[in-house]
C-alpha cells in the first residue's frame, strides 16, 4: 500500500509534506463529528474485556489478600500480605523469575533477528519465490503443540535420538540428556518455542516489509544505493514501529508460548531449570488449587510484565519513527 | 503477471535464497520427520529409523478408532472460525475507532486494551469458568469461544494496519455522504484484505492450538477438541506414539487447507501492492 | 438387512431391556426402601451421578472405563453415570473448580497422594457412611485387607483403590545375557542391583543400566517413598505434623541412589525417556509401576528382546516394603438421595467383574485375590502374565503411600522427586540435600 508513507513520518528520504497535510486534516476531521461514534465502535471489545478479563483480574487482585479455598461453603479470611510472603518462600519462584527473563531474551533471535533477516532478504528474490519460502517457514505454526513436543522429544532423545546420533558421528562419545540436563534443558525449550514461532513473526515482518512503498527503493536505486544501503536507510527505519511492536510481543509472550513445551517436556525440571512464570502459576497455583498462590503470583507477574512493558514502550518510542 | 520493481543480482540474491532455504529446511525437517513416523510401525518409531521400512496405515486406523477425531476436528474448526471471526470483528471496530477519530479517552482505551496482554490466563480461568457453568455453557463451542471474543493482539495489530491507511480517504468518503460504518465496510476493509487475512490465520491457529481452556469446559469426549484428542495418546501407562503422530498429521490438514485459502488472499494483496 | 430382520432385532432388544429392567427393579426397589423410606414409585427418573475420571481421557483405557460404566448401568437402569474426562494432573483443580461453581462431583478418580487434600480440602465422604456397617463389611469380605487399608484415614475408609499398581523391577533379559547374567536370577537387593548394573555397563557401555522411576512429575514420588519405607524409614510422623524422611531410613535410601549414580549405573534420562529407552532395548533395569507392563510387553515383542519382571529389590537384611501408585475412587456426594446409587457404583467397580475389566483391559491390579486363583475369572490371565503374581505377592507387604496434608500437598509431593533428582544428578552431599528438603518441607507443612 502506497499510503504507508503517511504513517511512517520522518524517515530519511521521505516526502514530508504528505505527513503534515494528513496531520492537519485529521485534527479538523476529528472535530467535525466526534461525540458518540467512536465509543460505539469500541463498545463490543470493551464490554467483552471487562466481563472476561478485567472483572476476573480485579477479583484475583482482591483474593490475593485473602485466605480461601474457593469453595462456596467457606468464607475468605483477610490475611494481608501473607500470600505474597508465602509466594516468595515457595520453592521454584526465584527460578521462575530468572528463567522467564532468560526466555524473554533467548526468544528474540527466533522472533526478531531471523524473521527480520528473512523478510529483508525476501526482497532480494522474486515475490513468488519468497512466498514459497515463507509458506514453508510458516508451517510449524500449524502443527499441534503436543505433536511438536513429541517430535522434538524424539529428536533430542538420549538413547539414539537424531541429534545424539549426529553428535556421535562428530565425535561426541557420551550421549547428552538434553531435556534432563540443567545446562541444556532451558535452551532446548527456548529453541522449540522459537522454532514454532519463527513463522508467525516472519509473517508479521514480511507484511510490514512488503508494505513499504517501492518508490523509495526506486529512488534510492537511482541514487546508486545498493541492497545494504537500502536496507539500512529505508527498510529498517520504516520497519521500526513493527520492530518495536513485535519485540514487545515476543518479550511479553515468551513465558506463555513456552508454557506448553515446559508442561509436556520437562514439567519445569530438571531442578527447576525450565520453570517459568506461566508454569509456576499453573503448577503451584491452579493445579494445586491454592487460591492464595494463584492470585498472589498472578498479581506479581502481572505487575512484573507491566513494568517490562512500560520500560519497553518508553524505549520503543525513542527508537521508533512511528509518530503519528 | 507480477512485476518485480527491483531485481537484485549477484551475491545478495544468492544470499537471499540460501538464507530462506536454510530456514525453510530447518522449519520443515521436524514436520517431515513427523509425517514419516506416522507411517511407521511402532518398533520402527522406537528405533529411530529415518525412513519407514514397512509403510503402514495402521497408526491412522488406530487413531481413528481410539478417538472420535472427525467430530473433534469439526468442533475445533467451528471454535476456531467463531473465535477468529469474533476477534476480527471486535478488533476491526475498535481499531477503526482508535484510528479514525480523536476523542476524549482515546489513550485510556488504547491502554485498557494493551493491558489485557499482561493478564496471565491463570488469573482469569477460574472465575470465568464459574461464570460459564452458571450460564450453562459447558460442553459447548460458545463456552470455548465466548471469553476470547476480544483480543488485544487483534486490536493492536489492526490498529497498526489501520493507522497506515490514509486519513484523506476518510475525509473523501465523508464528503460523499457515506456514514462511518459504510466507509469502514466499503472503503477501508477492501483495502486491508491482506493484513486482515494474515491476522485471521494467526487468530484461528491460536484457537485451534488451545488446550487447557477447552479441556476445562469439556465434559465428554464427544464434545472435545482436537488438542484434547491428541493428548489422549499420552498417558502414564505408556505413550502411543504412532497414533499420536498419525492423528496430528490428520489434524493439521484442515488448517493447512485454510492457510492455503487465506494465503492466496495475502499474496494477492501483496502482488497488488507491488503492481499498484 | 430387510424389514423382518430389523423387526426381530428390535423386538429382541426391547425384550432384553425389559427383562433386565424387571430383574433390576425388584433388587433396587428393595435397596431403595432400605436406604430411604421415601417414594415407592419405581418409575422415577434415573438418579444421575457424575464420575470424574482421568482414564476416560486416555485413548487406550477409555473404552474399558466406559465399559465399566455401561455394564453398571445395564444392571442398574435406575442410575445414570455420566463420565467426565479430566486430565490426571489437573483433577484436584477441576474438582475444586466445579465445587466453586456450585456443582459437587459425585465420584472422582484421584491419585492416592491426594487423599489428605480430598478429605480435608474438598470434603470427601467416608465410604463407610454410604451404607450400613453390615453391608460394608460384607462387600469387602473377600477384598485384600492391605488393599482396603490403602483407603484408610483416621479409622475410616475414604477411597476405593481403582487403578492401582505396585513397583516392579522390569528388566531386559537379552541385555542380562549379554552381560553374562542369568535372567532367571534377578537381583533381589540393591547391592545386587549395583553389581548387576556394573556388569551390564561393562559388557555394553552404550546402554543405561538402571532407572528408578521417581525422578519427575510424570510418575511422581511414590517409588521414592517405597525406597524410604524399605530401608526402615518413614515420610511423616504418625500425627502428620513432622517430616521424618531425613531420619536414618530415608538418608540411607537416598545414599543408595547416589551410589548408583556414582557408579554410573543409574542413567541421566527423564522418566519418559527412560520408558522409551527401555522400550527400544537401551535400558537394562527399570523400576516402574506395574501399569506399564502391557506397553512394555508390546515393545519387547516388536523389538525382539525378552521382557522380565521381578519384585522391587530390598535393602540387604531388610524386607522390601512397596508403596502403591495409581488412583482411587473418592466420593463427594452431599446429596443423600444419591448415596445409594454411588454405593452401588462403587460396589460394582470393586466387584469381581469390575476388577476383571480393570485388570485385563486397563492393566491394573485386582484387589480380590481369589480372582487370580484357580477357578477365578482372571486365572488364565494370571497364567499368561506371571508378573501379576509378583504384584499380588507384593500386595501382601505393601504400605500406603503417604499423602501430604495442607494445601501445599502437591508441592510437598514434588519435593520428594526433586530431592531424588538432586541426589542423582548433582554433587551436593546427600545429607545436605535431604536435610534441606526436609527443612523446606517442614516449613510448608507448618503452613
């Protein structure tokens, strides 16, 4: 879409007049007919979120200060910050925090670096060819998580799995228990999650790169800019809003996406080396039917994610050219 | 016919092919392995042979006999479609509101949507379950879908696409006397087929791959979804690898189909934008 | 099929149903009057009871579980059993969720380790209270006394062993022979296991010699408990208030595992990986629940190696004390009207026919020993599966797996296998690992 110019603002070689004009008009158009219209459009999403997310969330906040087994026959007992104190003492909590941070960072090569490279290089080949590759890169997305876990379990198997066979051929004598060795298990979980998500992020980045107006590239090519110059002067700057958005997405969802693989492959082990925020909440909270731990850990991780999101959006605003 | 505006030659192009091909192979290999194993008898799966020596359909027969896979696929598909359509509708409306107008509270609403991203499902699961039981929606597609009809991811992704849409066109449509809904349906959406279709695929797959929530809602195997069916092959008495992989292959076919249909939309829109 | 045949078939079916109903009515009417001197009307709606089961969510056991329910309903047309499939690890949470939603489950299949929580957290009803003392005693006359004791808590029976198993030392006869060991002479003590393991490693360095299935969430901590029991230790004090596994018995059991690891005899795999390694002939000895027997048998046949099984090894000079794994049926019905139906369902499940299905089709143990003796319904099955005899023998000396109290019960259970993980796969001194775990657990126990 040609019109993307307007959104992306002060890029390097961008026509500035278009953006200014749009900005002025938006202001005037907005004043013409405000009042109720936008609220009507927002209503369905807002109502659904209030009923299914905000209401239970507030309840969880409230319950985190009470001692209660959730049964209607008993009444909640106020217990102040006891649940939070208990949370800190629960084995695995600090591991969960650290591992979550490691996963957030560890996933970035799969969710950002590789997809960006793929999307950029996709520009260098024909669209038909790149669509073909992208189709293949997307395929892991459609695979059922249980099946993906099963496949990787067999590949990583210590008793004859493909990876160990390969290593043996390369001269590694002792077979490695990848999923049961604290040195490797977390890396494996990150890899599997990343493998599953690369296609998703490639789709997002690819659309964004394809949406950049070809006019810039033509102009740049006429100025004699080569592929790399175009990449650094046009593609990356114009991609920056998407980059910020996707980085945020990847970081905030690392824990949630790896949850299934932790649950099916390692159950947080060995020695809590793969437990993360989501698995902690699930295993120590929900599964244990402990309302206190479920709610206090949900509150803590919610606030933690919120803090990270705040920092990221602050940094993102500075790095991004997206200034509508 | 497509027109490639810029054609790079030489090393860049080769590097492009090399990188994309390498990533493709890495992406595909585990899948190929899965498909091959689905056709192997159990002993061959256990012994890590790469290619099947004795190709068999037994795993598929077993899988279909042990779990009601077709009804599960239909149910998952229905949930996926309803949830996807729901999330797209609420998302499109909200994103449209946020990009078209400036209005008091705009930032607040944007923030409210974003914050839902941070809410772990463990925090909402139980209260929502209690609600749904009281509504009598257990064992129904509605029960699976209802709490997920609005998605922050959908809203924010669409917000980005909508934001890229030239505001001048809103003005023009308004001058022509079109009301805001008409503008959305007749002017904005037709131009955003690509992004909406690719988002749709992702939303559908998210729902398709969901396991814990549908499991909580389900009270009989006949009403279970595909992911529940697949997990039934794993148990402490011994995992049934062959049938699991066979069922997983069968279960990927419908999404593959949907992907190809929607993919065409996406590529068409890219092509169009290429040609202009 | 032509019209006449359809007619004939329909008539036969109708006849069969009405006959069955007649036979049942007289019986159940008597029971109904005995249980509640309420309405005499036999034509009432069937009583509906819910059965929360995780074997219903298991592709291979689902059919047999459904069969149990169907046969019961065929015999008791006035009761309708609705099966609710729930995953094993989420069962407690699901029960609580449904209770929170105001729907109390009637019967639920829970792991034994959940017993304390089921009683004190979820309000399980004692089975004794479902019926008269006389009838209760009559029903369990031919029941294994040790089996019944598994469900006892403070003098009452709170659960009925449903799918229940004991630990068995599975071993690969082919690997034994390659190491010059006689498969018909399995190791009986842990010292012998160590020697055997070293011989196997020496003959065949590529295979793993031993895996004790108590290293992860998938089998849990019950075998660790059995090891501690067997070495004369215990998990908790009688009053369930003090951690005791860090006393001599427990410490020695853990030291044994460390010795296995130090000698390179115990492998480094996860539980699932060990199962697969044993299935493809890469693991020589596997101490695991007898429930995996059927799938191991299949794997051995496919792989062309010989599967053997022996009783759980003992510590030298002591008698091995197996613990129990698997699940039991708990009752949560608060509704008096349903109790009779629930009792009849439990009676059926624990009847000869019930255990016949559970043993032959799901792969767990029959708690009515007469079944496997000559003339019993499972006699032939037992002849074909000699391992069943090993299990029946172990049942005579087993002890109830300790169920941890308090809402931290799952974390406490998990701490035991996490302790084993550390013993096997870290260099930390065993004493320190055990004492640290005990201290942490004591704190969790205190709340």
